[in-house]
C-alpha cells in the first residue's frame, strides 16, 4: 500500500483497534487509491466542516430559511434506484431466484475490482462506522461504509447512528457488514471536480453469503446510502431468513384508541405509495392518536412474549418530497421545518427556501428548478424531480413515539399490505388467517412509481412490497413468511389486512379520500382485532360489514363506499391469470400453501 495519511476524527486513535476493519480499510485504500483516508466521528463539527466543503464545491446550497439545512441537486442521470443495475451475487444462481439480477460473485468481483482500481484518485476516502437500530441493542447490527462521497457521509449522519459511538461499540472484533461505495469519478491532478460526481457505469451488488455490499457509479439515495435498502433490506432479509426473523419494507406506527389502548401496526407499501404519509397520519376521527416509529423499514423478531416485535433500523426519513405538503402530511413538514436536513432534487425559492409540487396550493411565482433552470408556474415543467427527497432526522418528527428507539421493539398487532391499483383491489380486506395473509402479501401488486428508474404506472407484482429488496429467492422468502407463522400461536401473530387507497371510479376520480381519512380504516382493523367490528366473508377475505367503517362527518356517498369495497368478479377474472403467471415465474420454490390459497380464491370468484 502507498503511504498515506490516515486521519482519525478527534483524538480517538483507539477507533482503529478493530483488526478486521483496519485490514479492510487498508485493502480498499490499496485498490481505490484515494489521496487521504478519513474516519468519520459523526460529530457536529464534522458535519459543519463537510457541509461547508460541499457548499464550496457546489454540491450543496445552504438554505436561508431553514436552520442548518441544504439544497442538493444531482446529475440528471442519477436520480433514483437503478433496479436493472442491482445484483444479488449469491454463490448459486438459484438462490437469487427469478426476481433478481444475478452474477456469480467471482465474476462480479472481477468486473468491479477493475472499476474500483484507482477510482478514488484525487478524493478522500471516508470510513463511516454505523449501526442499524439502537447501538444498545442486545445484538447491535453494525456496518461500515467506505465511500468517496462527502454527500453520502452527511446523509448517513441523518439516516443512521454513525461515527465514534458505533465504532467504539464495535470493539476489537464485532461482526459488521462491509459496504463499499464509490461515485466512480476519479480526479486527475489539477482536474476540477463537478458538483455531483457519478459514472454512467453503475452497479449495486449484494453478496449475501458474505453479508457484503459493493456499490459503484451512483451518488443517489438507496444506491449510495448503503445502510438503507442494501443493508437493512437485501442483506438483512438474508440474515433474518437464517436467524428466524424478518427484515421488511414497512412503516411502524402506534395507534391509541379513545380508551387509551395502544396497538402498534406495521404496513408494507411499494416505493412512493404513501408510507411516510401513513406513518405520520393525522387522524380525522375523534379520540384516536397516531405516533410514528418508522416510515420505511421494520425489523421484526419474536419477543419473549411470543409476539413479533418491530424496530426501525433507521435514524432519519428519506421521504419523497412531491406530494408532501401542509395538507397531506403536516407532520413531515413540521419535521423538516426544524432544519438539520438535506433536500435533493427539489426546487429552490428566491428567498433561500425549498419548494416542490404539492407543498402548498399556490406555487411561488419564481423558482430555480432541480436542473438549475428558471421556473415559473406555467412553464410546463416540474420544478422538482418526481423522486426528489427530503432527508431529515426522525427525532425531529413532532409525533415520534417516545419508545421509537427501544432496543426491544414494539409488539405488532396488525400488518397491512397495500398497493396502488386503480381497479380490482378493494379498499380493505382482512385475511382469514396467517397463510391467507401471506398469500395477500405474495400476490401484492402495484403501479410503478418514480422511486426507481424505468416506466411509471405499469402494474407489476411486488411481493410484500419487497420486489427490489429481497436478497434471495422469492419462493424461499414466501416460505420464510409461512414458517414465521408456525413459530407462535395464532392469537399472538399479527392480524393481516390488505388495503388499496387508490381505487378509482369509472370517471377516474378516487373512491376514497385517503390521507388522514385512512385512520377510519385503521380504526376498523383495530376494532376487528378487539372483536368489536363486524365483517362479512368474501372470496378475498373479511370485508367490513355495511356500516362498520366509521364514516361520521365524511363526505363519501354510500355508493362510493360500496364501490370502494366491491369484490368485482369480472375484474378478478382478469387478475387470476396474472397471479397464475406470477406463480409460474416463481417456479418450483413456490410454497404449496400458496397453491392452496390460490385454489380458494379461484373457487370464490368463479
Ligand atoms: O433511493 C432512492 O432513490 C429512492 S428509493 C427510496 C427511498 C427512501 C425510501 N424508500 C425508497 C424505496 O424505493 O422504497
Ligand atoms: Mn422504501
């Protein structure tokens, strides 16, 4: 290895007492050849230095109107997760299954090693020790991200518990996930940097057997903040399979009824389908209270009480900006108002604040859009990219539940699955039992959104809202869900519900108002759990009995309500072949229990 300055933050040289980490840092540095190495401490001082540097090089603009907050704009080619460049590099191709891109680990390492060779020239290599979930957990889940992007460092400070505290907790030998990231844009001597370095060649590679991540070429979101989708879903789903727990694409919320009884629920929705809004819901029904624990990822393990307990492994929210506003998610707005946030690919106002479509009813008269162009309300362009994001500390959310950092997690009473479907899927259904709920999750479908590159609005199966995030074979993953249901008694398992806030009337209008009104559906579900709400059995499961959903004060007609809940057999005749095709794609690893449930559905809607 070339001789190189290793700067440890502060005076904490003992930070490098972890032998394997030290060895890995040296190996990566020898390969990527950075100008210097910096071990991140996660301090305010470090944040100030890095954000100042990022302002100087043009990656960030400091906002005048929000404390300690910044506007970032990416290269227009680097705006979302790249599913077609995301790989599960399991030793056997059959372990990646039909829904993942696969490449043999040796081949991927050989290709990426060539790309990594010298890729950090002219840059600093940042070492970010982090922990997903509370550091004081019984089994803390450590990771170390090595990156050449200071934007990633400051974003990781918001999104994960990182720095010296994590490093110290790793001691000399804690197991950790190795997460290597480069923007893939080395600098030759004297070459000017650009505001958003990235490469046209991109790889987001997971090595499930080694619990390792290699990412190259993108500086954006889930491609680059490797604690999030890569670790907490793709790698953690593999660890969860092997250890008997679950890593899921779910929000976690706390619901308190007027009598003060608390229930915690987890809900899985595909990307950009309103998880953050639901997690921070402002209930419209009297006496009910919602508090937030997480908006994107839930890790669920069995507690000593035999119930599934969830933790949010993250520390911040990386929410979709457009559509988040004072009318739709005031709690998210209050969270970002407190500052300490980074806004990427939204628009900048003339007075140094940010704006995006849906933030306010009336747009500002003039903005600088996410591509740095002048923007006026009628210029026919969106001011903000549809996948623009706010990155903000979870602790700032005014309705964060006090127990959100409990290392033991919270016991889950109900799991919701939901997708974005104009037709076919009713507003709400309760599963008959666990396996039927697993069938609901396994056949979940949704119209695609801008969270990933590719066509938007196309219906695709998105099992458990995990399609891009399952780190192994989808058939084995469904089997894992079935096995989880066998580990405890039925009364201790969460009850499972399937919702669709997005069903449309013939004229194209939404049948259900959504947002805060979704509290009425949560109320029905909790009352089902409490044995208080009536239901009728349908081929899709238990539907609300007429009058059992509280619509007091709601301007939804009885006819619209009936349409929202309707099981339309002709629509289901069109859906069945799609499910059949999906199950064929899963192939022989499809658990036989799914065939049994599919048989019941076919009999019911015939
Ligand atoms: O990483 C991105 O570019 C956006 S994707 C994302 C970000 C935060 C939370 N969830 C998602 C997702 O795709 O599910
Ligand atoms: Mn997500």
